């Protein structure tokens, strides 16, 4: 049989119990302190009242005259009883200097000796004390009666301690009622506050909250994807290690506004948007990110949760895959054309016209070889040469002539390891694709590519015969999402943004201007390493001298 283990009390329940006990202790302590203080105040008040009564009797001329008589008790006893009734004291005793009573509330005690201290009064001093006499414990005052310089008698007035306690108990009842009300009010307020705390902590206890916090911190540091949490004013409330790395921001950005992080404008706009975003591609200085945002709401907008995924490598691979698809389509088309040419050669042979068949085949081979020789002679760097050959075939399929200018010159092994071939494919491939799109359909559909080194830089130019770029859009054309063409199913406006990202990553420059044929000319300049520059110094100098108007075709 499984014995159920009671669940630990929630944090809100523990706080409520602790606060209830604390309030009860405070109220009880205050009540006890007030009771003791009120009792002391009551005793002091009783002492002052008794002293006032005793002095007023001692200063009365009728008392001094009665003392001079042969029987002072006769006039003083009625007088003392009258004063007791009028002043609310429990006894008034008038005595001779030896302490023999002339008056007493109990007539049987008259003539007896006063119980208490009278020595200070015999010295002319008035004093109060608490003493147990014939009526029990009492707070009493004793003062002398002067007849000229002589002390002819003593007066004592007092209030029983029991009467003082009754007064304090009457105040204690009211005090207990007030303390009970304070306890109830404090308990209700504590319950309301802790009920709200229970809702916010979801009924978890301190151990569970601590464990959840530890899991939370471990998960934040373990997740490689970027996680960013913004509050209702779009300030950074939380960011994990992945988010700092992907956004390129330091770790002390918590509390700062998103607008102050120095991120690209499109990315900042996406983070400041109140609308949720799903799988939206955004660019930073050197990364391609997929962004998702989701608002946090609980009756009101409380903030935004942002997740970031790095797809830089994936985007590059997708670009390469697109190029491979283009190559495949070009090869398929060329295979179709080759089959047609082969059928033509076979048909000529079957017709007995072998010489014409040889001439036809030789001309086709020379044309294909001339194109390859032209590209390889200008650009012997294998990756760029292969890219240009593939793009030439693709352009031909779309009715666009792609040529490599005579000013081009790029030898194999010139490019440094810091300039990977993948980035060159991204830069030149996207520029050519953009130029082919622009030139297609124009009167003279042509794209001219120029590649050379000069002054320690790799220069790439791509010019087209399209409609050109509006000078007002010269800067916006490189922003993600900007395009003058209709958007396809996959969207447009990313290619030139990727080009600028790759160029800036390698410390280069990217510019657009008008081409000589009326279209647009994009120019990229990438710095080369000192080693690569030294190994090709003569060629670089020659290329520099020959750039002139070439390359602006």
C-alpha cells in the first residue's frame, strides 16, 4: 500500500503562516505593553490624586482649628468621610505627629497607630508610597499639617490597588477588542496579498521555484538558438548566450531598448513590431537569421518572446543548390542541343555528304571551345571560371549574352584563404543573376563581367543592358526585401542584401552606378592579403594600368 506523502506547503502558504504568526505576536506584544503602561499610568494618576487630596486637607484652616481642640476626632471624622465621597479616594486618615489616628473609614481603627511610613512627613516632606494597610495594598500620599513653624498633624489619602486594577482591566477590555480587530484586519490583508502571490507562483513552494530557476538558467545557456525576451516597453528583459552571439551584442544589454542596440533597421523594425512574425529572414552584419516573435499577453501586452536561428550556412548552401539546379538545367538544354546537332551530323552522313557533316561538327566544337578558352584565359581561378561557364549557359537559355570583358585577369592561387570560394560564389553569382534578370527582354540583352586585381584589391564588376537603377534607390537596392520586380512564391529582395553582407564581412565596398549601355553596373572591391598581393604584383600593376574605360561595358 502506497502511503501518500503530503506535499510541501506552497511559498504563498508559508508566507501567509509566517505573516499571520508575526502579526499575532506583534499585536499580543503591543497589547501587553499597553496594558502594563496603562497600569503604571493608572498608579501614577492615583498617586497624584491622593497627593492632591492630602495637601488640600492639610492646607484647610478648619483642620488646624479642629486639631487645637481637645477632641479632634469629633469634627475631623465627618469631614474626612465627606472628602472621601467627593474625591473618589478609598481612605483619608488624619493623625497626630506620633501616628495615632484621629480619622479612619473604619471607626474601630480610630485611636490606633497608622500603618505606613511617616518619617519623611515629620521632616516636612510630602511623599507617596504603595503600602499594605488595614484596607489592603494601596497607593497613598502622606503630607504634614503646619501650624506656623510647627507640625501639628499628618494627613494620608490613598486609593486601593484593587481599584486601580479594576480601572486598568476596563481599559484592557477595549484594548483586547482593538487588538483582535487589528489581528483580523492584518490576517485578511495578508491572505489577499498571498492569494495574489499564489496565482503568480502557480502554487509552487520555495524548493520548486528554486529548482525551476536552476532549470531555466541551465536551459538558457544550453540552447544554441537565440532567445530574446522584451518587456512591454521593448526593452531587453532577458537574452541568452546564443542571442548575444547571433545579434553581436554584449552581455550587458538587459534593460536597454531594442532601438539602442545598433542592429540593422529592418531587424530593429521586426523586433519593435507588435504583430507576431513567423520564419522571417533577417540579416545582421555577418549572419542570416530566421526570426520568430510572439507577444506575451495576459489581458494586457506584457512583452515579446523572440527566437533566432542562424541559417547563414543553410542560406549559402541553398544558393549553391540553386546554382547546381541552374547548371543541371543548362546541361539538360545543352544535351538536347547536342542531340539535335548529332542527329544533323548523322543525317548528313546518311545522305552521303560526309564532308559537310565534318565541317558542321568542327564548327560547333570550335564555338564551344572558344567560349571555354575565353573564360579560362581571363579567369583561371577554378571556382570563378566554373561559375562563369555555368552562368553563361544559364544566360543563353534565357536569351541573354554573358561575356567576360577583355580587362579581366585573375590567375589561379591568387585569392587568399581568408576569402573563401563560397563567398565569391555568393557575391558574383547573385550579381550575375540580378543582371540577367534586368537585361532579359531588353533590345540587346547582354551582361558583362569583369574580374581583376588592382592596388591590393579584388575588383568584380557586373554590368547589364537593362533599365538601370533609379539614383533614389541606389542605397535602398541593397536592403533586404527591396525589389522592383513582382515577388514570386519565395519572395525577392534577398540576393543583393546577401551580397552586401558578404562584402562587408570581408571589409570590402559595394557600389552601383549607371552602365555605358544604359543599364546598371555593380562594383565590388575586396581587399587581398599582403602575401597574395606580393605574389601577383606585376600582374596587378598591369591590370591597374589597363582598367581605364574597360570594365564599364
